[in-house]
C-alpha cells in the first residue's frame, strides 16, 4: 500500500470520527465530546498536511526549485510535531489543574468513549505504520499512536472509577498526565529531527570519517576537502566535495574517477545526489575555510595563489 493511500484512509477514518463526535456532542449537550472532537480535528489537519506534503514532494523539479520539493515532507513533519507538542502541553496544564481541583468523573461514558477512541486511533496508527525512515509518515503515525495511548489510559481510568467510585476521580487526569509526558518527549525528538534536516545538518547515521576514508580509498584520489552531506528529506541525501586528484589526469580520466567515487559511496551512505569538484591542486591555502564558505556578506573576495 502506498504512503498516500495510507494517509487517505487514516484521514477518512478521522473525519468520520470527528463528525460523529460533533453530532453526538451537540445532541447530548456533552462538552467533553465536543472538546475531544476539537482535539481530533487537529489530527485531521495533521493528516491532511502530511498527505498534501507527499503530493507536493512528488511534483517535478523546475528552475525555481532545482532540488525539487522534498522539503515539503519535513515541513509537514515539523508542523505535526509542533502541533502535537502544543496540544499535549495544554493537556498537561489541564490535568495538573484537575489533580489539584478534582471534578466528578462519570466512569461509564469515559470508558465507552475511550474504548471507541482506542480502536479507531489504534487502527489508524497501524495503517500509518511504515518500516521506512519517512519522517513525515512517522510523525503522523506518532500522532495517532499518542491518541491511542491516551485512550487506553483513559479506558483504564474509567474502569477504575466504575469499580472504585468517585474516590478515584483523580485517576483520569493522572492517566492523562502520564501519557502527556511520554508524548512530549517523542514530540521533542520529532521536532529536533525535522529541524536538523532544515538546518542541513549531517545525517546522524553518516560518519564523516568513514565517508572520507571511503572516498580517499579510491585509487588516485589524494585528498578530499570542503565535504558537505545534508538531507533534502528523510530519505534523500546530498553530498558535495572537492577532490584533489593525483597524477594530473586527463578530463576523461578524471570523469571516470569521479564515477568510481560516486559508486563507492552512493549505496553505502545512502546518497541520492553527489556533486564533486575535481582539482589537481588544493583550491586554496586557507585551511580553516578552504573554499570561502564562511565569508561574511559583502563584495566578492578574490583569492590569489602565491607564485611558484
């Protein structure tokens, strides 16, 4: 099943659930159901954003976006992670207030609604479960799994209240608080992963020492510098580097050597696009900033090599 189809199914399930809660809440004048419908509406928005991002990312690249639209999935993941964190923080605040000022909780309706939510959100999370590294889909799945986990704890709290009575009214906010703390931690990890991609950080599983070693192990590559590895999305990685070649090869020989370097690193390090600048001598004698990446804004700096 494609990722787009999974997201469409999950979106349809949540739209039906929100509509059902709105109708039931308005008919029964139940503010709790209306509040939960509002919370689940954020899930609908998150799933819609994830689906839109996948559609956007698959659009062909053009002159305005020469790398394509892969970052769309990261923006959607960041949106979902931040939304999840904000909603969860709100629940934490409300739960603390309910612990300090407990209110009477009706265990039977709580258990019924929580049980239904557990089934629906659990099924949605399973639909979105993916073995890949797509941060967009992972964030959407965590969103659904978090709701399923919250429903499970609420179901337990409702059963405890039914069995023990109103002496256990604090079980509901206590369960919500425990789940919320767990979700905030995961939301932080998702936000951090999204920001790392947007900041063009080196992917966490790419060891630059090993990457340099793999490049220089190719025959006739004397040195690699100005090496950069970053991600366009969770699954699309890019490399650029300057290679100092030995023996002053011809243009055809240098091109063949570059292809051997690409073949040595593409699969091993998951690199979808590689740009190599080939040199017979190092491009500059400034070892702290080999090719001017750290120059401040201003007029262009002209570098002059010392005469031999």
